[in-house]
């Protein structure tokens, strides 16, 4: 069985996942965690991604953390293949895979039968040139005409994904397909745990998280990553917080402006996550951080059929 724990950043997914794994173990079910946060794939990107240090993982095996250099490009297609390989291996030995993360397309690529067309260098080059010359706004406006759901899901500032969506549409003549497939058509036997938080509480938590990132040394972390080629990274250099810290290092943003910009982008990202995961058919919806929430989740999983897998 696959258990997917999803929700906006800052809702407490990582701690809940550890609680669920421990409570499953107490009931005789072994489980391991599979990362579904795109930026936690990168080695050295720790503070700004809220990656759990090894010492805080309670001895629970975690998969697909720290598997890329910051100069590598993260792709959903590659992630889908690697995540499913891990999940098949866990299921093959009778264990539960707990998929945890807030990167909506990455989660969906595992849960549903997403297919990823190839690329066309000519089309890609033309779109990337247009992105550089005219910015993402016009690409977003064009996508909104030919595929409104994709435009809404991607947003107006993610130039890389806008280019990819328009490339696929031009190649295939079909919508990009950022919307979910048939919500009942899971790739494998799956239970979804939706983690929520009251909006005002989440906003306050996210703003404080950003301040904490700077206090804990995000700028120093980014200085080290720049030495390792962060500026050359297609994906990593755009990560929220990392791009702003890099601008602070270069002197184009003050510390205060970098923090303010990161807070605003984080809040915006969380709103998109809430909208994305709202479409998932949740087995159980919980408020992150509430007392005994892990036990509530495990009870719901057992009620939904987990007990039928007992060895």
C-alpha cells in the first residue's frame, strides 16, 4: 500500500509522517518514507527546504533525499520513475511506502498515470528565447487561451513550466494536462492523508519560518552552494528563498527585502498547494500538529483496508 501525506508547506507533513510510521510499526507494519518535495532532492539545500536533519528522522529510512547536485536539472519524469521504483520495492517486501511532500506535480506523477512526452529542441529553443526576451507573463497569457487549467495550475511566474506546457501543446496538439487524471485511477493501492491548517495560523507560521531560515544561516548555505555552481542550476537556483538569498549576497536585495520577498512568494506558493491538493480524494483530512493526529491517521488507514495486508 502507498500512503500519500500531502498539504501546503508549513502544515506539519514531515512530523506527521514520522508519527504515522512509528504508529504503524507499533501495530506490526513496517513503513518507510519517500520524499516528494522537488527541492529536497538537492544535496546541500537544507535550511531553505526545511529538510529534516538525519538526527531528527527517528531512525526511519528516507528515500530520494539528497540525490541531485544543484547543477542538475530536476524533472518530473525522472522523479516519477525513481519514486515508483522505490515504492515497488517496498511493496514487494510487504512494507508501506509513505509518500510525503508538497510539490503537487511530483506527487501526482506518482499517484496517477501521468505520461511525459519527449522534447522538441526547435520548439523549446524558440519558447526559451521568448521567455528571456518578453518574460513569463506573455507566455502565461498564451497558455491561458489554449489550456486554462494548466495556466491556473502553473501560475504566471514559473517560466520553466510555462515553456514546457506550451512545448507539449505544440508537439501534441493536446492540452498540457496539468489537471489531475481520473481521481479514482490511482497507479497503485493508495490512501491520501490531507494535512491542513487554519489560514491565519499558516500565514503566521510561514512568515516565522522564513525569518528562522535567515537566523539559522540560509545566506551562508547559499554562499556555499554558489561555490558549487548554484547559478548554473536550471531548477535549484529558482527555489524560493535561495534565489532571494543569492540576490542579497550580490547586493541587489537588502536582507529585509530578501526576507519580505521570500515570505510573499512562500504564501503564494502555499495558496497554490492548497488549491492543488483540494482536488485529491482524501482518505482522511487532519489539522497538522493537533494532539494524537498520528493515531487518528493510522486508525483511518486501518479502517480503509490497511489491516487486510497484515502478515
